[in-house]
């Protein structure tokens, strides 16, 4: 990716430091020189900027942010393109992400969760009301600003409803993906609600409901399991918020709230939840008080969450206690109906895990799955997952590692970068480091080398480094030195030194050749120029009367080639005299030219 530090985009936005890096773009701290304010400038990576598909996806974020303007959304100020650097200018929100807050606190208190949730839902409700699905809701995309505001950001994956919302591919972060997105690539407003529900579980417990060592394992859990109650992890979790979380994470999207406004109404009317004017206290004592104002809504209770009166609950409980008595206590306490927690068996051998589970159940099945972090033959986890309460005798599945899943890297030689990236993603690999080098054998922009090209299989999700051709080094042989140097510098090369040599074929002042400093060079590399001094010449000396041996030695010392025309034996060269030569004394000769000397 290009380093734009110090650059000024569109003669207005000066970039000073990198705030964040992502798969599509780099975010810089910038200063709007026209309005004299700090902004965040998001610039698409240079190797993606040439692809119309990537550029359209990038600018879609700008269009959607402009459409769903809200106090709890990061505002957009501008968008543009400066010499191939496509960028959008966003409001600079200084603070920490919700992910960092959770890392510091572990989990949040009910009043803190209510405050954060209301801000997220208010922003999401505005998006849903405008027909926009976020598709990548997660703690990393929620900013707790230093001035108390709470902002939802990163609409890079957002889509308008009815406009390619059935993508047929997975989008977003797998830990927060709804089952329908994983199964069918179908995205709807209820999918955002599921993502919010997973975030709510994390705020209540300090952990995600599904954890694994690779994305495929977590995706499988989302589609095959039910998110457990937060109280199985943290007994002190708010009952009302736990109830809301379970509703939002229903596996069937039709059984969830259908949009954020519906969740917000329920949150505002839940009687046991605290007042929203509370403050999140982080370890550094920074306050994050939400300043969003009230959004009065008409309460819309939902049938599956009608609240029974305390009297009815007491009456039912008393009746059960009187009629069932100690028998119920035995059944659910130590009898067959007792609930037991599944232990954490990760990293144990299969035999060790089975031995531990025999105290809980005899119904143990084994499923073997690939794993990039657990050694072959060790336990990855269980289904249901560790910590869940189940009746004794329940079926428990052990997930045993088959080791890393290896895949072959597809052949991408000669492909353009966009096509190569698509093929790598299709093979469940990712694009790694992209470097550009001069290579005369491949067209500009095509891949000519990549890691894994030797046929060695690599683990799923491995990053593949690729080398992209810049074409041939400019041909400058025969050009004047100044013109050749300008051509090389225009191609991104620097001329480190110039060496002058005699040449009998290249005229004086013209380039003989370019000598790279390294075997492989790219933009910014240095080269040396070899420039002709022209043909080297000497004057024909007087050799008549000299011995054959002395004349031969003199001519060769001047760089001339000597042919001897004589009747004498070589043993007599030291005494026999030269009687004539093919060239006249004083004639200008080129170095390397042949001269005939005679002795008769």
C-alpha cells in the first residue's frame, strides 16, 4: 500500500499519521486546511484502486453514510480522487472502541450496557428506516468518544435493502454473523439485530458465546446451536437484558425483532432497567456519558415477552411447591433431571475428555474437524459448549482436531491482481504482501511470482505474497545520457552513478547499458548507467628498423593487434629487423585495430 504521510489530497487534506489499517483502506489523521479542523481520511489501498468493483464498494460507504446521517453515526464530510488515491473524509472521533472497553473491564454493568445499547440501536434504527443494513456490527465498530458520545462506524460492508442484499457470500465478522447469512448469504435488518444480540451477550458476560480456533468452526456453531443464556456464564447478569439478548439471537430470523426500532422500544419500556443518564467508568476514569437526547416511542409489547404479574408467578410457584414438594427437589437436584455444567475439555486428549464426561453422560459422540491451532487428536471443544447446563445423560459431542486443513494455492501466474485476489479467496486463502518489480517477461500489472507456487499445500486462510510486474526496464541504450536518465527516473528508478567506458560501436555520450544494483528492482530502486566515451584511438609509431620482437611489443602496448609477415623463425625475432608496416607513421588508429609488420 502507498505511504501518503505528509501528502495533501485534493489541495486540501494534509495527512499526518496512520490511525488504522484495514483490508480495503488505510485511515489517516488529516487536517482540513480550508476549514482548519482535524478529520479522518480513509484512502483505498493503491493495489485495489484500479479495480472498478473495489472503488464502487469503497465509495458506497460514503453514499450510505450521507443517506443515514445521525448523531450516533460517524459523519461524512467529503469524498474524492486525487491522482488515483480514492478517499473519503470522515468526522474524527477520538476515543476508544467498545472492544477496547470490554478488554479493560471484562464485562459491563447493566446501566453501562443500557447506555451503549441505546446509542447503537438509535443509530441502527436510523439506518434501517432508510433501508440500509450495516452487515458488520461488532464492538470494533463502536467508538466511545472522549467527549462522551457513542458512535457507530465502518459502513464499508453496508448494503441498501433490495440492492444485492442476497450476496451469496459471507460478509462481516464471523463471530457476529446471523445463521441466515452463513447459510445463504442473505442479509436483512434482522441480521443486524442478531449481531447486536451477540454484542449484548459479550457485554453481559465479557466473552463471545461461540469461540473456536478458526472461522469455519464458529460459523458451524452459529448455524447448529442456540446462543445460551448469559446467566450460565455470569449469574449476576441482568435478567431483562438477558431476555432481550435471547430474543435478538433467535436462530430463525422471523422470531427476532425485525428492526432496531422495535428493540429500542422494548429497551425504553423495560421497567427494571436503570435510567440512561449513567456514565461508563473506564480504568483511566474517562467518562463516556451518552448525549443523544430522548427518542420517545409508543410502547409495542411483543407476544413472546408478555410479563406475568408477580402475584401470578407467586401463586404458580406456591402451587408447584405444595403439590410436588420434595419429589421435585430430588428430581432436579440430584436425580435424573439434575442440570450439570459441561466442563472445558479443550486441549485434552480424546480419552481424557471421554473419561471426564462419563460422570455426566454415557451418550458421547465424536466429530473430527480441521483446526489451525489445536494439535491433531486433541479436543477443540464440545457441543453443547463448555459452561452450558444440561440434564444428566444428555448427548454430548466431542470436537476432535484433525490438524490444519491444507489447500493448494491456485495458479495465478499472468493474472491481474483483482482476478488473482478473487481466486485466492475462492481457495480459502488471503492476499498477503503485494510488491511490484520490473520484469520484461510479463505484462504490466500481471502476477509473475507468488508464495506457494511450488505446489506445497498451505493452511486455510494463509496469506499469499505476490509479485506484480512493472513491465520491462525502459530501453535507453543508444540514447543521450541526459535523456536516458530522465526516462529511468520517470519510471521510478534512481540513477546512483554513471560510469564512462570506451566503445567502438556506441557514439560518445550515448548510453551503453543499464546495470541494476540488485537482481530484482522495483520503483525506488537504484541503477548505474554505462556511457560511451567513444572509440579509443592511438597514433601509429615508427617501427621500421626495430627488431620484430620490439616492434610487436610496442604496438600491443598501445592496444593494437599485430600480424607478422616474415620468413624468419620466431627464435630470430630478437635480432631480425622490421623492414615495413601496413600503416604509415602518424596515422590515427582505433584501439584493437590490426597492424601488419614485415621483415624480409
